[in-house]
C-alpha cells in the first residue's frame, strides 16, 4: 500500500497522510439505490464482504461512540456499551451523526471525523492483513492495516458485531 497525499480528497485521507500511515484509496461507482452500501462496496471492489467495515454511531450516557463492524453483520449495541463502560447504547440520530462527524450517512468514515469520538473496532478486523472502511464519501473506500486503523482513530478492539 502506498501513502497518499493529503490532497486525495477527504478529511479521512488527509488524517492518514498527516499521521504518515499507509493506505490505499479505492473509488467505485456508487449506486444510490443499492440496498446496502457496504455490500455494494465489497462487490464493486471484488473483496470479501467480511473485510469491509461500516461505521456506525451510537448514543450512550457517556456521549456518542463509534462502532466499526463488518458489513456482513450488525452492531451489537449492548456489547458496544459494555466495551466503552456505558450502561446502554442506542443508535444515534442520523442528522446528529452527520453533524458530529462531518460526513454523510453512507459515507461516514471512522477516520478524520470533525469531532473525535471513542471508537471501537470489531475484533474480527484482526483476522485480515488489511480492511476497508469508508473514505469519507459514498463510492470511496480506504484500505489499511487494522493496527493503522486503531492508530488513526485511537480505537480499541472488542467483540461488538453480531
């Protein structure tokens, strides 16, 4: 994977370039009618869907938290709450998620968010040399090592997918 310059186009790519973390940019033609943006990305990029991760925001009594899980599964809100020391979590309002991250739903990247949030990546990311996450807009994914994803977001691993 080659490092990309900050001019690659999104706050996520700029953050990775600024941190000198290696990543690859993968663009594809996004279909707004696709029933699952994550599965669409996996298909368009020709990669195993389990390697493509979606970014979801949840609201807890501790504030908003980010859960990063494979697109083939769902976020286990109870497990996410437990992982961050909260009593419970509910999905964040999409408008709040967009405002707090600076990204649009369907293109929310865990990297380079406007407001940095506590982030948890599902432990299955460790099974792969590289994983794919949104690059900050629909039709753009970033490929990077799971450890670099943690470094870029200050995240931790936990079993948060079901």
